[in-house]
C-alpha cells in the first residue's frame, strides 16, 4: 500500500524521517512526491541536513495511486509547496476523495492554499493560526487534532503524539481508518467494533 509524502527542499528533517520510518515498519510503501526530479535537501531547523531521492513528480503523480497523504513541515518547504499549483491540486484531490491526510507544522499552509480547512478543527505551527482562521479553520493549541480524515500537529516535539494517533492501534467505530495489511476485528450483536491501526484506508 503506497502512501504519498509530499515535500521539497527545506522540509524539516525529523518530520520527514520519523513518519517515513514508522510507515515502512508498518508495511506501507512511502513515496517521496516533490516539485522537481532528483533529490531534496532537508533541514534541521536552519541548518542543512540530509538529502533524499525523489520518487515521483507532483505534476504527474496520480493521487488515485496512493492510499493516504503525509505532509511534513518546515517553513521553507511549506512555503514552496503552497506556491506550486500542481502540489496544491494534488493535496486537494485527497480531500475530494476522503482519503486520510496527516499534516504537521508549516504543512498546514498547504491545506489553507488548497481551501480544505474551512470548518475544520485543527492545529499547526502557532504562527500559522491567523492564516488558518482566516481560511475558516477552528485553530486550537493542541499537540494533535483529529477532524474526520485530517490529522494535524504543531511541531517536532509533537511527533510522538502525532505518530501514535496516526499509526498505533486503537478501537475505532466502523467507518474509521484501517490499513488492509494489518488488522483484526471482532463482531458483537448489532455492532461492529474494530481493533485497528489508526490510519490510511476506510474500514469496510
């Protein structure tokens, strides 16, 4: 099962690497979707970090090929991605189809640009709160917020809670998120209770 990770130069390295690692450990196939071919350079705050090979161009990538979308942060990354029309359309397609989207830090800029935050309860890097409220979101200062198919967090310090909400097992009602590669379910009279990982495809 493929998961798109949309990022470009200036992405916060830890917000790219740690979710990527957990996705792979869970059996998913993360793919780096970016604005240009080649590789991108991550940053540790303001210092250059590692490079990572790009798997697909956002201008030609098909959202239907992916089960979900992860948007890492980083102020440079967020600003570049939100300014790219193909990237914004790519993000919007996941909301149009109701697929899970997980965004952290400055990635929320891209959501505002895609016009998908109106009426949503969400969080982000604190300096984005005015932009998000102006776009119609209910911004809250919490380490992780779930609103329908959208999961958001504020900053690198929130990554443990972010990843737990996205990736770790918990009880969900039917219609929650369920990765097909790893789950169990138990049925009760008149009700289905599903024990599953907290992400990536709709329970059926």
